[in-house]
C-alpha cells in the first residue's frame, strides 16, 4: 500500500479528456491506496469524478485554469500558461503537497515544466525520457525516447548512468547491460556522437557492453539502450506502429478461413498473452529521469489502464528513492 504517497495527476492531458484520466487515477487509488490530486478545471474534473465511488479514497481536485495542448509549444507551460494543469501539478511537488506527477499531455511541456519547476539533479545537464520496450526475455529500457533531439557525448553518458540506476532499482536487473544504439557493433561504426560517447562509456564503472544494433533492443542481449532523443523517438514510434500492424495483419489472416478461425480459438490464450506483452498500457508511462522529483509521461492516447499503471509506477519511483540513488551515482 502507498498511503503516505500523493500523486498529482494532470487531469486535462491526453487525447481523451479528463474522463479517462480520472478513471485511471481513481482505479490506482482503489488498488494501491495512494492519495490522488487531480489537477485541472474544477468543474470539468468534478463531473467526471462524480461518476466514480470514491468513498474511503483520498482523491481531491486542485484547480488549474489553463491547458497546454498537444500542438502548443513546450515553453508555453513555463512562459505563457503559468496556471496550466501540468505546471500546477509540478508546483504541488515543489511545495511538498505531492510526491510525483503523472501526465498524458504534451510531453515537451511536461519536460519543460518539470525542469523549470523542480530543476535538474546536480550533475545532469539534460533530463531524459526513459521507456520500456518488451523483448524476448523481458524488457529493454530505452533512453532518451524524445526529450533531447540534439545531444552531446556527455549527455549519452549521463543517460546511461540514469538508465543503469533505473533498470537496477525499478526493473530488478542486478547488473544491467548497457549499450549505445548504432548502425553496427564493430569498432568505428556510428557517427561522431556515438563514437565519442563510446569512448566515454568505455571507462564507466557500470556494465557497458559497447555499441548495439536496433535488433538487439528486442533479442534480450541488452538491458539499457542509450541514444539521442531523435533516434529514440523514431525507434519508439516504429515499435508502436509495428505492433499495431502485426495485430491488424493477424486479424486479417484469421478472418480469411474457417481453419484459421479454429486455430485462433485454440491459440487464444497465447494471443492474449502476446497482446499483453506488447501493450503499452501494461507499462503505464515513461519516467522523466534527471529532475529533482518524480515525473511520469504517458502516451497521449493512454486509456484508463495505462494511467492507473503510470500512477503506480510513479509511486514506486518515490518509494525506491530513485532520485537519491541517481544523485549518488553522479
């Protein structure tokens, strides 16, 4: 149970409005017992909250008049919309009224608001978005997944350090294998960024295994994959698109014949297990690593289950004192 942990949830973020966000947050409070502060327009949030039984739950509303839309500039959360739901959520953490933030809204705005409000962990130049990708043996942590398009070798070194701590403490990997994403494993492959970062990482105290290829993200040979945010976001979106395409192709093939339909019925448990492994909702959200507080960035299209799991993941990060452990490694 997480009765002493409070999570501020950006109720206005995401593609589906406050309804889905409130549903997921309430589900998390019921299942794990943490306190929830829903941040957003009081009237709109209250309408959705009234649909749920919150007796014996600690669920409150914090008013925020503004919303940073998906197409707004990331800086709007800091400069123009100072009373936005995402900015107010981070202000609650700064004030000590909450321990972590969960948002399915504009990821750039979430990152900007987190950095501006809570500041960076000393020794971290740029926070990174870390996301979990399923592999044949379990899962691979990828960072940066879109926070920093242009990076320097030192930034990749810092990403690797943060990924090492997160994989060890939250994913339960005793000695995470860490690699830089490149176009080949051979010495000399890659661009200036990856080659120079490789030189830095070769003297790291953690388990750096060298350059890895895209396929290694899925074959279980590496636990943490490091790259700049441009490459990482392309990898992430490709994975999402591929999973959707495979699902659609399977449905198309199954519908073509009676034999295929019978085969599907016999294999239904396996299909369900596969769907669960590749469903981003099972992983909740992507932690924003490197700020002095816990922030969880969710997919814009997140359903209630994804929000629920993201809230739980945020509470785990708080309980495991990830920021303290990150600071100790720098």
